[in-house]
C-alpha cells in the first residue's frame, strides 16, 4: 500500500480505517483464491460453449425429465437472494439495532445472486437466442411471463435498495481520495451528507424497505406457482407459494451466516460480526428449521393420505426408492443438523452457525432437486419404462461455474465498497443509546 494512502487512512476514524483497508490492501491469498475461482468459471463457460454448439444432447436432460440441474439452481439462487431484501428490509422496518453490521453484506448477496439465478433458464434453453420470445409472444396466462416480470422488477428494486444506503460510504471514499477519485465522484452522485440530505436519505431508505418486502415475497411465490400450476404429481399443490417463500428466507439466512463467517475471518471483522449477531441469526435459523419441517410434513402427509397412484410413485421414489439418499440427506441438512445445533446456546457461535448454514444450503439445494427430478421421471401417466436423469459433466461444470462466478464477484465487490456500512455504524454509536432508551420508555407505563 502506498505511503500516501497510509497517511490518508491514518487520519480517519478507527471504523473507517478498518472497513476501508480491504479496498486498498490485497493479500496474496486473495489473488490465489480469485484465480482458482476464475479458472472454474472459465471452464464452465467452455462447457456452455459445447452445449450451445452441439445441443442439449450434451446434458443429461431427456424425456420426460426436461428440467434438471439448471432449473434446480435457478430456484436455489433466487431463493438465496432473499437474504438481503427480506432479512435486511424487515430488520430496518422493525428498527433492530443489531442489523447495522450485517445489512451491506446481505444486500450484496441479493443483487449478485439474482443475476446468476436469472441466467439459469437461459442456460436451460437449447436455443438461447429465442429467450425474448417470452416477451415478444407473451401470454398473460403464462406463469413464465409472471416470473420474468417479477424477477426483473425484483432486480431493479434490489439494486436501488443496495445503492441508496451506500451513498454516504461512497462519499467518504470520494472525499478521502484513497482510491479512484473520478469513479467515486461519479458514484457518490454529489452526496454531501448534510443534515437535510441525511434526513431525505433515511426517508427514502424507509420507503424502499417497505416496497421491497412484497416484491421479494411475490418473486418466490410466482416461482412456486410455475410448478403448482401444472398437473404433475407432487407439484399441483396450493402450499407451494408460501412453501417456496419460507424456503427462500431459510436458505437466505444460511447464506448470510456463511458469508459473515468468511468475511469475519478474511478481513478481521470480529468486532463488527460479533457473537450476538450469530446468536440472533442462529435463532432465526432454528425458527425456520421448524417451519421447514412443518411445511414439508404437511406437503408429504396430504400426498400420502390422498393415495393417488401418480402421486404415490413420486412419493415412494423419494422416501424409499432411487431418490431416498438425496431425500433423507435433505432432511438431515434442513432439519436435524440445524435443529440440534441451533437449539443449544453454546453452538450459536461462528463455528456452529457455519456448520448449520452449510448444512442448510446443501439441504435446500437437495430440496429443489427432490422437487424437480423425481416428479419429472415419474409422470402421472403409467409407462413401461420410467425415465432417469443423471447430470452430465457439462451440467456439473456450468453449475460449478455459477457458484464460483458468484463468489468471485462477491470477492471483487469487497474491493470497491465497504462490506460493513460505515455510516450506519457511526450513527449507531452516536444515537443508539438515546434511541433505544426512548423506544423502551414508550413501552413502559408512566411513573407516578
């Protein structure tokens, strides 16, 4: 790091020094990890080139399993995107003071992962040049059109919701001159953090927080409806809308926890991602593990009780058939592990929540697998030869590339914006004691 930059950082507050240092200081391990992720991403791009050149015959997709890894990843990524919107927005609306350290990292996850989720249906197309037909030949009755519309609106609103609260921090970087003055002069958009501007900023953030919540709920509801609007076994269910929303929030919380542990270790943010944050998010993870079990049990109980032959073929294929391993691994990752860990206060620590978060993310990916594949290979009508689906190396390479590409972009984002909101931390230090005291006083009866 140049001496001039060191001197500029030395004149800043302690919070600014710690949170801005990653923007101007890069370790050797960062380049090594980024290089490995870039290599995986390029390999996936080569696999996609082969798929486009030679067709979907390079994949494991076949009759009747037209959906596979790509649609599974589509639902999974869009679900994780709920990390920033619902978690951050709900915490802002409820004025939860402990949110201040985690909102930025959650909102970055949202915006980046939406893009990687949205491209999955395009990758799934044998002719990606025809993707705009869903707009040019739109059918208002088609859930696919509803999906494209809701995801587009979701991405725009989340990008604004990420950018607007970032303005004060961009202004700090611009005024400090530690990095790319012209770039941050443009990004800061003339923001000067005057009392009037700060008041307007907080009003806008408050409005955005309320707006993005129903948009986020609608997105995964519509994705659930894409399945539920068909007559396929185990899909035609009225519970799929709320089931998908709950699962999205669940996987989003897990993604936040994993990201927080990695960022805490990589950038030395122990004093910002504190044990209390992992405790509170661990409690949320525990709550949603119970909700996940409730929804899953209700879904499978009603299918079993009905006893419809088409439903039962897919049902038993999951519980005791060829998909028993992914099904029970899903139960282990989504329910047993997080419940057993997060129900104990001693395990709601960075290490415990990391284990639980990884288990939930694996389990939620397998949940999408168990929704898509068993139903696809067990259609409602009886046929002599039931299809099978085994993803090819092309699909697995493209899936690995999407995960590595998202991780790489998230790493690069930490080099351009503080991963913890500086101005929110400052505001919390200055006003939280008085604000919390006043808020608590509102709940108490007046003294005699």
